[in-house]
């Protein structure tokens, strides 16, 4: 099979593979630096796969013009950050409190320069890689089956939630909610960068404070 003719499900799975492998390996790490190295490796590996396959690169890194006013983008982003912190945060705490056995691992507590690097670079990489994979690429994958309506929003949100399998049922539910809001912003804005920025700021609020 020629690389240029690689079907969407195949290249999507290929991009997802290093991200999931890094999750599994991270669960065995007790050192924060090692945990972060594996996290970055999985995300950079996914982006490298998307860049290496022409059919994937055309979708993952395409230019999309913004179709909404910047003041509206601001309102959406502020709303998503607040919804993620309070609504999704309540879901996360409540369900994980009821079902603690579903939590298989935790994000490391970083200190000093490692904390600064992870907050500014690491969370940026998280937002960029996950929005490209779970919003732009997943949308492209599922559009031919579900059109581009709310069924697609739900499907991509549950896929995003499933990616958080190791963080407990509460965080899976929270990811579904936030993922749905980010996909709705992406569909409405026409461009991915507002969703990336919203994702990044939501993570900053959750992890930096």
C-alpha cells in the first residue's frame, strides 16, 4: 500500500498508538522527570506520525480561517475554562470519590524548573496534540459516518474521554464534557486554534494553581 493512499482509520490509529503506549509506560514511573519524558515522547510521536503520512499531514496541519469574531472566541474560551474548572471538576471529584479504584495513576507533582517547563511547554503540547488528534483528526475520521452534527460531537467526546481511561471514571466523564464543548467551539469557529487555547488555559487553571 502506498503511503499516500493510507486510509484515515489506519493513520488515525497509528497516531493514537504512541500516545496510548506512553500512558501505559507512564503508569510504571515514580520519578516525575521520567513520567514527563514519556508523556512528551508519546505526544511528539503522534505528531511525528501525522507529519510523516501525507494523507494525515494534509488534515492534521491544514490552515483553517476563523469564522467568528474574536470577542465571541473570548467568550467561548472563558466559558469553557469555567465549565471545565467547576462543572467538570465537580464530576471528576464526585465520581472518583465514589469509585477510587478506577483511578489507576496520578499526574506527578513537579517542583522548580521542571514545574515551569511542564506548565508552559508541557501543557501547551498536551493541548496542541490532543486538539489535533481528538478534534481535527477525529472529526475528519467520523464525518463520513456521522455527518458533522451532534452525533459527531458526542462520538469524539466519548473517544476523548476513553483516552483518559487511567485517570478514573470521574475524569473520563469530565473529559467527555470538556471535549464536547471544545468540539462545539471548533465547529463554530472553523479554526482549531481557539480550541487549543481554550484547552491550554483550562489545563493551566487546573494544574498550575
